C-alpha cells in the first residue's frame, strides 16, 4: 500500500475510535449530539484533507508549467502595455484632456497630455495614476502638458488615448 494512503487510513481509524469512545462516555442529551456532530465534522475534514492537498498539488505544477512555457519577456510586454493603456484612460477622463501618450522605458515613464482647456491638477493626477497603476516612483515620472488639440503621437507612442476613441495599441 502507498505510504501516504496507509497513514491516512490509520488517521481515520484513530479518529473514528476516539469519536466512538467520546460518544460512550458522554451522557444522553444535547451535549452528546453536539459532540457527535463535531466528531463527524473532524472525520469529514480528515477524509477531505488529502484530496484537497492533491488538488492543490496538481494545480500548482500546471500553472508553473504554463508560465514557463510562455515567454517571460512577452508576458512582461503585455502587462506593461496594459498598464500604459490604463494610465492613458485614467488621465484622458480628466477635464479638458483631449489626448494622452504614455511611454515607458528603463529610465522611467513619460506622459504627454494635450488639450485646449486643461484643468490645473492634470499633471499631479497623471503622475498619481502612473504611480498607482505602474508602481513607478514619482521621481521617475515626467508629465508634460501640451495646450491645443492632440498632436502628441508619432512612431514612438506606446500608450495612446484620443478623445472618445478606444485605446490604440502599437507594438514596441
């Protein structure tokens, strides 16, 4: 017999014997009913415990195998792109903002915000959004405000939002 299964069966037998002994010692009444209920629950947990461990043990290797099969650099790029798009969407929702371009590299994150009537706290809100979403310290965040219609963009744009439009995705 498998060693783990033998130990499991031994544990179940000991718990069942203890539950039976407890029932013999207790007088008839409510206390005996509650003790039987608790003993039954303990035996049930002892039955389910190894099955639960087996399920958790199987799911972890599958997840780690999937993560190892995927290219780590590709996953990182996808996460960074999603973070840039989220920051752009948050900043674009601020009053007066018509366009947002978010660029990130090893040096930090640059946010270019354009609009004709930008509200006073747009730069601070953009910086806070980058800090919260991308977990980048404030000293590595540069926010530039550009008055006028959205002329930000170009080939190097990594995260972009336009007024009322969906987030554009551009490969790095």
